[in-house]
């Protein structure tokens, strides 16, 4: 493995040093941006996604970008209130280009990179894609970045309180969704229910969500899809900018702060960000304040790099620290109030009713987790001739500790230390009249260590690699894309023996085997082929056939211990086989100046689908180990089908009015099973979102880009459950009301002085439990007979954003 890394580093260094001698010519592009009436557009954005560079138009509507390669690139021109233009432009022939933008309230041509070998229009890519823009992220209220994405059709979240969320795409989650950040897959023990996504939400500028198997490019674990967190674009040459953000939420007292300073001088770019966030326990109508549901978060990141005509080379360093409480949900039998662990006068552990100061404290309570995530990533894109070579190498270290001993509050029980090296190479061949071709290789090496006194999974080492090739072709209005991939994954696990005192070995008297050593190999081929056809200027259709591959994770294979955050004892299964899926996606979309509608349908068949179910004892009751219900991993053949429907209306002449609807449905079944075992556990309920929004470009001379929105989220009853062994219970329907408003305050030159966003969620203060909430299965409140902990009640959020341009 070290040799591979050294070779890759040598290649990268050589290409960077000698890239100026590739014979390429420094090109440029300039021009003017106007609207259909010929009026100049000030502040329009011109951006080259493959170069990660761009600029904005000046007060005369003109622009100029230098340091470009003398080759064909995809360009994106956008402005608020206008239809985005995306097209390929040959810089070897064209150096001056004017653009005219058409007014539109519907954005239908955003560029998307996720799941593709190169930048491509969203309407062209055969795979279903959702894009969450910077504006949507700014205007929404949420407790973490995955919570912000859960409003997208087909996307849900598995939650453990307000601070920890895991993404679910079309009913599939955990290691079936790959989350990309800074160009590499986020690796932080993703197998755990209460293991969230360790990244700074304030550093995410926009998100691209690819739905459906993406194993072709990303390999194992991308069976459900990919979520690509994208940072802000590189600033134009000669610019520097400071952004300051402050946030407050009323329900849990969340206070957030983030500041970043970015610049672009003489081809050198930089961007540094510091973010801080803290929250005390959240509250709802039934539970009051939920003891120990608060968290603290600190993060820092820095980017430094070079952008030149031969491409770019960026180095990103980041540090993330999260301290969330672990909600156990234990209550006093007489009052129904939450209990907290403490010590009595004799120094023995006991429990007392949690007080109001406990609930509103920003300090961590017992028990709690402590997570550190460090990351270093080197991204490169170098143009060689008329082709390009993309390379990424990254290192991640994830430290996850759990503290639960009140007598020794600084002594951790569980402690996982995970090292991950990610690598990726992709070569895009020069444009060919027959096909556009690319091929690549990627994978990772992992080493996970047990450094605590409690054990859930064994120490292990993992190495995998994948080789793939992708071809695409445009024939008039038809776009075809397909490819094939081969993956190999190897896992080595260490044995672990314990006696009554601590760690031991097999020769010690009384030693018991906690984890058995094993070595497993998993391999598989995957691929996809799809097409997109532009039936007319307003009608587009897509169909895609894809296969996915996923190897069992370490928890599914060998877990043996109490998983505190999920309130259960977990047992792995070494007999599990790899998952393989075959999915068909179909989309029909209709887009005009005032109406946008789409229907996305899918059918997915997965062999050896792995899931967790309760284990019964020999008498037929629940199997209890160390005071917890025992769950075991099992598998079967699964079939999932469903889809999403969206309809956005902007009635003429009321262009300022937006009426948005989307509906999501997924049906997940295990074939050839009795009714109680027919449905896969933890399948999201059908959901309908409705938003009524008004946009006012100019409220007054100094107040612009105002909006007011009212929203309704209705989650339908979920009675398609895995009821066998009392694994899962039904969830009733509920409806949440939301609202928001915001505006920009500008100076006389229309420069933004600050932006203010105020929003409210669950305005009716409905007491509800989301079907995918882990806290739904906490203990019973004997006073009122309700089981589990409820989700967050009414919450108001205020955001203040101050940009400072230099």
C-alpha cells in the first residue's frame, strides 16, 4: 500500500512540476452578458466547473477570465431570475463570447458533477438527481446538514436526537449511501446508527444528490446513491472576501457562528473557515426538555491551491470536533421525568430526576460521545493535450469515544480510532467524434483500532480497489451514457480475548473469546447504461439501468456488544454475503417559463439484503444481554419500488408567486416471507411537501431579494413494518407547519451589506415521532403510557449573514 501511495504522489508531483511544459497555450474568454431586452446584467456569474474558476460581470455587464486551457470546456452562465445557460465552448477557436439570458423563475439547467466522469447538465444525466442550491440552504432552518437535505423528494434521515442524522435515499441508508466532501468519501464509522456525518454544515455551499446505484464511479457502499457536499466556488482573480454568519434557534438554544476568509491573487487561492455551534437539550410538548440531547461542535478548515491554465491543484486541511449527549430515555416511574446518572453520598452510582439547569446546560452530560475527525485532501485536475487527468488522495483520522462512567467521567468505555487513506485517478480522453471516453481507479485503505475498555466491533484492516471505464455519446437530442466496473474488497479482523479483569489472550485461564479472527474477500462487477432524450423544448425523458455492489461492513459481520446510542445489544453474522442490486429508473419532466413538473419512478431488486432484527430466546420472548434487547444481522432478497413527483407553478402574471409540491413514496419488501416479516425495517413513510412562497426582488431602495414562505409537511402513516420479534412498531401520520422570511440590505451601489433570514418549524407544536427516529424505541413513560422520545417541537431560527468584499 505504501508503494502505491508513493507512486501516486510521484505522478502528481511530476505532473504539477512539468505541467507548464505540456505545450498548452494560455487562453482567455471575455464578453458581455445581457437579458432578452439587451439590458446589461450586473453581477451575472460565469463559471467553469472543471477548472473551479470563474468571475462576475462588472457594472457594464462585461467579463474577462484568463488562465484558461486552450481546449473545450463546459461553461455555466447564471443570474438571479434568469435561466442558466450551460454549453461546451472550444477555447481554441473562441476567445470572445456574448450571452443573452432569458428571464425564468424555474432553474432547469444547473450543472451537476455527482456520479459522472465529467461535468454535465442535470437534464442530460440519465440518473435521477436533486440539487440543493446555496439559496435553499441559506433560507431553510435545520439542526445539521443532513436535516437540511431531508426535505428533498426521495431523501430521509435516521436520527438520534437533533444533533445526529444519517442520510437515507429511497429507503436505503447506512453504508448504502456514500457522502462525498472535499472530493473524497466521508469515512467515520458510518455503520453506526448514532454515527452522524462529521462535517461543517456552514462550509457547504450546495449539494448534489444522486439517487440510485452509483457503484460505477464510487464502488462499494454507493448502492443507494451519493450525496456530494460542495464548497463555495473559487473567487474571481483579484478578489478577496470575508463572510460572517450568526445563527440562533429558540427550541434548544442553538447558537452558531462561522467566519471564512477567501481570496484569489496571481493564480494563488485560499479559503479559511472557523465554525462554532452549541445547543442544550431540545423540547417537545409531551416530553418537555429531552435530557442529554444537546451537543457542542467546533470545526476549522483551510484550503490553499493554484489555479492556472493547465488546471488546478488544491490542498484542503480540516479538523472537526463534536460532543453530543447520548439520550437513553430513562424516566422516573412516579413523575415520568427524565433521570440522570449521578453519585450518592457513598460514591455509588444512582439516578435522580434531571433538573431545569441540567436541561439548559451547554456542558455535556453523562453519557456522551466525543468525536474528532481530521482530514487532509489533495485534489488535482491537469489538462494534458485535449484530455485531462483528475487525481485525489486523502487521509482521514476518526476518533470516536463514549463516556458513561459517572464515577470516572473522563474515562472512556468505547474508543474506536479509524485511519483511512482514499485514492482516485480518472483520465478523460480527448473529445472524439464517436464517443467521449474516460477510465479510472479508486479505493481506500482502512485500519481501525479498539483503544477502549468496552468493545462492540473488533479491530480490523480493510483494503479495496475498483477499476472502471465510462463512455458517453450525444446524437442530436439523444444523450447516451454507460460503463462497467470491477471491485475487490478484503477485510482482516483481529481476535480478542477477555477475562474478568481486562484484555487477555487465548492461553490465559478463564479467558473468553469476544471476537474471532477472520479474513474475508468480496468482489463484484457493476455497471450502468442510460439515455436522456429531449423530446421538445419543454419535454424531456430519461431511463437508466444500473447495478450496485456492497460488501458487508464490520458491524454486520462481527458486532458483539452493547451499542449505547441505539439502546440495544448487537450481534454480527459472519455468514453474510455481499449485496448486489439491479435498478431501473425512469423520469419524465416538463419545464416551461412558469411550470416545472417531473415524475421519477424506480424499481430495485437486491440480493442478500442485510438488515437488523430482534433476536428471540428459546421461550419465544425477547433475548436480553446485559440488560438490552439483542439484535442480530440477517439477510434476504429485497425488492424496493416507488418514486417521486414534483410540481412547481409560477402563475403568470404573478411571477413573484411560487407554488411548490413534491411527494415521495417507497415500498420495501423481503420476498417469500410471512406478513410479519414482509417489509424491510426502517422504511420511510410516504411524504408530501407543500410550499407557498413569494419572491420580491426589490422591496425598497435598500432592501432587495425579499421572500416570504409558508410550508406544510405531511408524513403519512407507516404501517408497512417488520413486526416480527417486535422489531418495529407502526407510526401514525402527522402534519408540520413551517414559515420563513428573509431579505438583503444593500448600499447605494447594490452591494449587500447583510442578509437576514427568520424561519419557524413545527409552528403548531405537534408532538410526533418520525418513523426513522432511533429514540422512538426508548423506554416507556409509565405515567402516561407513551413509549419512546418525541421529536423537536416548535422552533424559530434567526440567521444573520454579513459579506465583506475587498
